[in-house]
C-alpha cells in the first residue's frame, strides 16, 4: 500500500494507538498572521489599481512634443523619484512626491461636460491641472518653478498623441505673453495669446498643430486645449519651451472682394484676408467674412493660390483644395452672421504670402 508522507516526520501527525494532540496555539497564531498579511497585501494592491487606473478607461491622450509637464515627468523619469531627479529636474521631483498617479495617468488630464466654456470651468492658477481635476491629482503641475522644456523656434509643429483615436472638434494652443515668468507666476488666462488652432480633426494617433508665436524669447508656457470629438471631454496640457529666435512679424496685407447670391441679392457677404505673421517658408492668415444688409445663414470664401502655397492647418472653417483652388466654408458654429456683422476663420500655410482675389458667397 502506498503511504503518503510515510518518511516525512510530522510532529503533529497522530501515531496509531496514541491520544490526539492539539496543535500548539503559536502555530494557529502564525497562520492567522500570514492570513492577515495576505489580506493586507491584497487590499493595498486593490488600492493601487484604483489609484493608478482611475480615468484610464476613457482618457487617452496628451501633448507629446513639446511634452506636457506630467507626460514629460513620466517620460524622462519612468522609474520614479531619485536623487538625480531632485538635482536635475526639481519640478518633476516635487510632482512625483506630490502624487505619482499624475505621471502614471499622463493621458488622463481632462474634464467632462465643459461644453466649450473652458475659462468658466478652469480658474486662474489652476490651468495646468485642469481645474484640479480628479480631486487635485495634477495640482503639482500648477506650481511655478524651473520646469524643464526643449528649445523651439517661434514657429514649429506641436504634436498631440491621440492614443485612443478620439479625434478633435478643435485643438487650441496658447503661449504666454513676453514678460511672463513661469518660475514665479501661476498661469492665468490673461497671460495667454492664441498661437495655433485647428478645426475638426478625424481620429488618428498623432495630431500635428502648427504653432506660430513670434516676439517671444526665453522660457514660456504653451497651453493646449484639446476638445475630443467622441464625447464632451476636454483635455488640458501645460508644456514648457525655450523660444530661441524671437520670431518675426510683418506688416499685415489684405484684399477684399464682394459678391451676392443670385437667389437673394441683398443677402451678400464680403471677405478679406489679413496676413497676421509670416516667416521663412510660411505664413498665417486671418480671414474675415462680413454679412451685407441682410443676415446670412452660411457662407463660402473661394480663392486661388498663385505661388504654390499649401494649407497646413485651419480653424473655424472647413477648407477644401483642388490644385491651387481653395474654398473655405463656414463651421457649424459660425455660419449664421447678422446683418453687417462679421465672423473670422484662419489658416497656416507654407510658401510665400501673396494677396489672392477672394469670392464670398452667402446663403
């Protein structure tokens, strides 16, 4: 007969013919201690999963270049705080000390239900944390200091990493005004100027935004507002950069032409272009559409480039191109224009700006 443990001594195994012996109390206590430790470990593991996993189910994306503060602190220091970090990157060190979940959830700095009212939802001094979203998880991002950032010229391409392909209703990039000091000042809305913007963007993994921020040198903060298109979900990011060239500006130029619709001659519109800035190899234009004597419900502006110009990005209008011909049609929010009132759209293009002849058609 096969006997299990026949050769293994066991001081608690009962020998035939002897009375049963109770296990010592200390062995029971040890078992309970082990059980308690296991339970504690499982509880801590659950807490970690809740802390670091919250928000990831529906939050996926961040500015990757130049990196947002929380993404940069994770990307540069994926192993967490160290003495080297404290010496070389003290602002990331204080962020890791404040809440490591901000870095592990680098793709989750967002708010829901803002409905486009970003300034109403995000108070001054809390822009970099998205208004202390997720119970203040990202609060350390609001702290002024010597944040690390890459060097950039005044005109460059910002990249947003849309890891879950949410797409965008729009992306807006702001830069701090010259004279703002990120080392000592908390960021306010009044410190910012719009330096880049897109219209609706289909889903994709990397979303470029053309940025043009002339007249700036030294350490500045870029503030990106990304309105995702899959839900009313607004993502916010502060990225630090060191502008190296100061940028260039030019005297604005414009051209205007007016047409009226054949169906309702009084419901016409006029259009004008103003070159906001230009640089070697590119320029930024603001287009203005003005309604005639009667309110209009929609508009389209057409023109033809003459020097091989190419549209890189646009906002507040849907642009289509065919060869050198371009047509800008109103977006959903700015098609209705009151009599004598105006609305604007814009674009960034490569090439050399040359005033085109514009045709504005109202509906």
